């Protein structure tokens, strides 16, 4: 028989939840106070202070930049670049003494990624963003973590081998990229009269090639290999060809005017490259089967990449 004085079960549950909330809040408040002390002991950094005040760091991630930054079947971000971003987050957690710092992600595209950083919607974007000189007045870039050439994917049966073969034809690229700008400049300078599809993302641009709405997809060569590898047995139907339009590097992007935050990001990348950790990460994402479908890009590390890892830097190549 229940005691007439025992509180209802719902009341007990409410009290337990309230106590748990109070304990959690106290714990969080203690962590935040400790983090505020830690950030006060560092040289001034608007980004670190924003992270402490919000109790979270916000990462910009991509939807289909395989294998750099893309979504798995559970719609969670994964990839070579994303792993680098998470290493940077781990370092920030230690510096701020915030082991439970929340990590939030925001999907960005080639067209909006810079504005998302500039407008404080994203604290750090490690995806497939080229560090080119024209972007330096807008955002800051970390040490480079990848070097590549801009080429094109075509169907093997097309017989296309170089850009002159594209005259008066339709080609695809991704809107908001340096590749799009260079493609338009080349069309004008060489009088190729290209019809250019500027797709929302890399998946859409490759789909134009796949469905014959375009005869070529012009993009960074590792991204081309990534899209082709996703075709499974049909990957043999495509090739990457053409002399590189240019050579570029990828870096993590952050707001300008925060040298303290940039130094943290740079140091993590440099330490990964010098220690051999970056080479192991490269092997994981470019030379082994990767999720979600177990594709293997079979994209060996270039001599230029090895040189970059031996001498970490944030220089542009244009």
C-alpha cells in the first residue's frame, strides 16, 4: 500500500531532473569560468573569446567534396579536411580547458563559404577552399594542407584530351570557385566559345557530365578523382585529362585580424605535417577504401605534396 505522504512519481521525476540540470549547469558554469580565465591569459583573440562566450566552436563543412569534407549516410561530416579541423578543435579545447566544448557544423557551399566566415556564422572552414591571392583581403588562410592542379574529367569514349577539344561545347564547373573564373577567362582568351554550366556543388557538376549535358567537368584534380571513384565499376568510363590550368593549394579559412587564432591553426597543421601524422591521414583518405561505399581514390601523394609537408607554409601559388 502506497503511503499517503509519498509524492507522486511525476513529482519525483521532476525533482530529479531539476537536480540534474542544476548540477550540469553548475559544472558548465565552472568550465566556462575556467575557460574565461584561460582565454584572458592568452594574447587577445576575438575568435577564442567568441567560442568561450558561446560554449561552442562552429565549423563550416561541405556536402560533397569527397574525400575532403562530405556527409556520410547519417548526414554527419567526414573527410580528410574535416579530420584536420577536429585536430584543431582538440587543441583549442586543451588551450581553453574546455574538454566538453560543443562542436557545431554548418553546411557551406562554394558560393557562400567566404561570406559565412566573414559574417561570423562559421569560425573555421576546412574543406576544399583554394588559397588564392584575391581572397586574402576578405579572409585569413592557414598553412596549406593540400596542393593540386586544375584539370577536367571527361568520358573516355569522348576522345577529348585537352582544352582545345572543348571549343563550342558545354562544360560544367562549380559556382563560386576559382576554377569557374579561370574557365571563363580561358574561353575568352582562346576564343573557345564555351557554354558553361555553373553548378551548385561538385555532385551536381559531375552529374552534368554523367548525363551528357556537358562534355567535361573542370575542377581540382583530387575532387575529380573523388567523383569518378564514386561511380564504382563505371569509373573506368571516365578519365582525368588536360594540362593543369593552374596549381593551387587548400587551406583552412578563418576571419581576418586574429593572428592568435591563426597561429593555433597553423601550428596544428605544421605539427601534423612534420610528425608524419598528415602523411598517415593522407594514406587513409586517398589510398584506402573510404566511407560510405568503400571507394578507393588510388591517388598517390605527389612530390609537391611531400615538399609541402616538409616545409609547412601559407603561401599562395597564383
